[in-house]
C-alpha cells in the first residue's frame, strides 16, 4: 500500500518546539555561575556572552597571549541563542555576500574577500588542531533561482553558471531554473557542537567560564571596568561585549540593531533512497535567491534543515520566548519544503524552532571600542555570523591591544552603520520594507521605497 502523504501542516504534527542542535545528549551540563565568593575578583579580560563571538574571543585571547587571564560570563547557557539555533552555514563572507560588500566598500572588497577566506581557513585549521568534531564539511553552497527574474543574478555569462538541467544534477528540485555553486567559500557544520568544542578548548587554555551569570551593568571606575552580576562585582582590566541581539550594555548601541525572528524546521533522518531521489550526493548547502530566501542543507545525520523566508520583527524591539512558536510561519515553511522536494511526500518534521538575528542597516557586523580603550564590542551580524564571529573576535582583540592590523585598517571595520529610528517609525519602516521586498520577489521590480533606501545605503535583511 502506498503511504498517504501528510499535508504540509500534518507533517509538522509530531514535531517538538526545540532547536535540533541543542536537543543532543552531547550537550554539556551548565558550568557554575559567578557567586558571592567572587565579589571583588580582579580579571584581565571579561568576555560577556557565550555564543560564537564570545567563545572565539576567549579562545583567541589565550592563543594570542597565553598569559592573559580571561573570564567568560554567559547569562543563560553556552550556545542557547543564535549560536545553537542557526543553519550552520559557515561562510567566508564578512559582508553578508559579495553584492553588499562591493556596493559599500568597492575599493577594498578584494581585501575583505581575502580576509574572509583566511578566516574560514583558520576556522578549519583550528578545528583540526584541537580535534573539534562538529561535522565541518567544506562542500560549498549552491545558490538557486526559482523565478525567471532571479536567473540574471546568477550571471549566466560567467563560467560556472548552471542551467536548469545542470543544477538539477547537483540537487534535484522541479522548482530550480538555474544555479551556481561556490565550493570553497562555505562549509556546513553543527553549530552547537562547534560552540561546545570551543568552550572546552577555551577552558583547556585556561579560561574560566560561568553560565547563568547575566551582566547587569558595566562602568568605568579608575583604571578598570566594574562588571556587575547578580551576586558579585568583578574588576576587569578590559571587557568584550559579545551580547548580539540582547539589550546592549552600552546605551549608544540601543538603536543600532533590531531583533528579527528567523524560523527553522528539521526533518526526520532521510533514508539513502530518499537522498538519492534528490541526487544530493555531497553536502553542499542550498540557498534560493529571493529577498525572502530559504536556506537548507543536510545535517550530519542526514536530516534536511530547512529555514528562512519569514523574517519577523516585533514592535518595540521585543525579544520574547513566546515569539518562537509561530504556527503560520512553520506551515508556510513546510508548504515550501514539499513544493521544492515533492519526492519527499510523506516525510515528517521532528523539530521546529526560531532564533533571533541582530539586524543592522548595513547587513554585516560593526565594531567599536570605548571607555578609554577598555570596552570593545561587535554586533549586527544580520544572519551571517557563524564564520564572521571569529573575525569579529579578532577585531575586538586588535582594538583592545591598539594594534593596527589588516583588519582594523579597513573602512568596513572603522565605519558604523546608520541606526534604525525609534518606535513607532522602526516598526512602520520595517513593515513597509518587508512588503516591498515581497513584491519585488513576486514581480522582479524594486519599488520607490526600496530605491530610496538603496540610495541612503539602508535596508532590512536576515
Ligand atoms: C535561525 C537562525 C539561523 C541562522 N543561520 C545562520 C547561518 O546559517 N549562517 C550564519 O553565518 N549565521 C546564521 N545565523 C546567525 C548566527 O547564528 C549569529 O550571527 C551568531 O551565532 C552570533 O553569535 P553571537 O555570539 O554574536 O550571538 P549569540 O549566539 O546570541 O550569543 C550572545 C550570548 O550573549 C548572552 N548575553 C546577552 N546579554 C548578556 C548579558 N548582559 N550578560 C551575560 N550574557 C549575555 C546571551 O545569553 C547569548 O548566549 C542564524 C541565526 C539564526 C537566529
């Protein structure tokens, strides 16, 4: 008897609202928090935030200066937020793609491209050096066009362009009209295993990590920074803020980013026959070309992770656990999944989850140093921080030591993005932009509003 294909909604019926990557027996027990006995502790460098940005900072700080003493404070659990919830595309790009980088920094784009590839190479060699097993696979990324007006963006005249027939030999979907693979510029990995591995390495190098320790305040005091936590005040020589989308500890950053919710599904593990039906023989990640794009990939245990499309902003820069369960978005994602891969009718989703992205108006991270060179920050990764967070960590350490490096000499590192407006303008602007982007996806035409934002160098992305 042929199994009855469940509807896109029915395919979600047995799924749990939990990030696939964190739903693992490998998840380490939380480290103890900072307690009253730590009050008055003096530390060289305090890193606030235990996602990729904070973890890379801690590891790089010890690699660059083995004598430094480093304390990492995570308010929740290591990798609990964007770091443990993402698609696991570890891209070389530091600029949220080539088009955005070339548009903003045309004269230095080649150097930014070189720095990005160097950063990805160094991530790969770090994993090998410390034996971090996170399923790192540098098969690259396949960009596909699913609407006629998207084909031109894949540059049919440039070598490497794949027409409909050729792209369907790489991954087979009846929706594909064209494609292009970038082999060396992207790896896929299991982000939680990477983060847990980095935490273990940091500790082996001598870093102390405390979880469940939210930093309430940082303020300059004589020749150090007072870092206030619920049970202890710590005296830090220097501080790195790696708090991503969460309420910035520096007032000046409050308008610079907006939180955007991104949603993801994961299927049950596929059989070799199901994967063969997709001709998905290597681990290339896939991304389609619309403004509202999907990203998808095979996981190390042969599931398909399927995310993107809706990017939801909640009024007042609201970040709440309740925003994570959005039936409408999960149903849309499921529907698009089965349109893309009708061969998989009958497959079920086991996990659905959301995470928050730190969107800024230039779509890629910005960096800074303040309070007499004692506090450095990096934020605004806009949905592409798995690889770029390590670059951001290095930039912050460069800034704290005052070193002039190839990184800090770039205009990209020296410049800051324009802030978003306060409410209600932020909400109205984001809604109008989302509506305009969806129309462009449908029609291929950029309306007046988007053209005006282009001229101002502003935008909204995920
Ligand atoms: C659904 C989703 C899919 C994505 N997919 C991709 C992808 O495929 N590829 C890619 O490159 N990027 C992707 N991203 C983006 C990427 O995950 C992030 O850019 C990256 O993980 C950011 O790391 P982070 O350390 O800066 O932030 P986070 O992981 O958010 O870590 C910040 C940490 O700081 C802690 N914190 C905040 N405030 C305080 C405080 N006051 N005191 C103590 N701790 C504090 C938080 O608890 C948190 O753990 C995605 C993001 C999401 C949400």
